[in-house]
C-alpha cells in the first residue's frame, strides 16, 4: 500500500516503527484514507519478527484533531444511507481492533492537541506519552455527536463513570498534568525535549521481552469481559506460553548469572 497521508520511520535497527500522521495543514484530522493507512501499517508491522514496538505521533503542532469534517460532509444522505454508521463500522472499528489485538506494544506520542477521535485514538493505544503543549478533549458533544473510536468503552474504564460523563457531556479541555492524574496519559515531557524523552522510553520497550508484553496486553484486554475464574485460567495458559519463550530462558539465566538480559522478543 502506498501511503499518502501518513509516513513511517524505522528506528533502532528495525525494532521500532514510528507512524507519523502527516497532514499537518488539517491538524492531522482523520480521513477514510488515513485510517486505512494506519491500519495497514500496523497490520504489516505485526508480521515483522524484527519489529518490537510501534508508536504513533502527529506531524506539526497537533497530534490529531479528530475526524476530518470536510470529508464527513460528503457522506451523502446520512439518514437514508446510514453513511455515518457504515463509516464507523468500515473505517474506525477495524483500526481499533488492529491496535487492541496487535501483539506489539503500541504507544501514542501526543505531541499536541488530541481532540475527538484523536483523543480516542490516543486512548486506544496501550499507553500514551504527552508533551507539555498537548491537551485532550472528547469534544464530540460540540457538534452533537457521541464519543466513538472505542471511547465509550475505554474512557469510563480509565477515568471512572462520572468523570467520563463529565468529559463527554462538556467537551472539557484536559491539560497534560490533569490528564496524567486521570490516567489519560502516563508521562508528560517538556515540549523542547519531548522527542528525545519519548525515544528513550521507546528504545527501552524495544529491548524488553516483546512476547511477554503481547501476552500481558492480551490478558489485560480479556479481563474486561472475564470473571475471576476465567481470568485465572487465562493467566495459567498465557504464563505457560511465556515460560516456553526464549526470552524467559534468557531472563532466568541473566538473573542467575547477575548480568543484564539480552531479550530477542521471542
């Protein structure tokens, strides 16, 4: 697939894939084409055994301004054709599933404003790192819509039901430090050192046991639906899988020999 609205960068000898939303003139607003390109890039990354981590950031001053409204206005007869519902089902939902089900860790680098579906996108990722110039707003209500891109699923789980209601009902702009307190982002870095600080975190992730991280991600995701017994059973199954990995053997040997482990991601 040829990319026209994103670009990709490879770092750390192919261990890190950086996906850059490359439509700075529209504050990286999401289009059908961009959503398809992001999904395809993540899908292909999942097949690369060398690759250990994926990150998503925005070009220019914004992370992502949400859905491109100019494109949305071209959908045709919204009521008769149910075009908005079809767009969500065909474009947004497949990307959400690709991110959540990916066996690689996927990190949002929120370098600037994340609004609407852009805020949702950052939240769907495994975690986010934010610059001091960023903010989050689930501003769907400002145009008479409900939160989408899995925001109705993840937001109450991250911040609690009443806070989720407050953010969604008001479209409040959440600044980085408050977002960190809420759990919407995990680190806030100064704008001037944001790229460097993020790369330090990503480099560390690239050298951790990727298979164990992927299994942890699967266990956490399934915990939303499982009862305790089901989750305990799943832990046993996934722990067995992890214990059969080369990285487990390396980790144990490194611990016994009092040296730093050299994980290969398998």
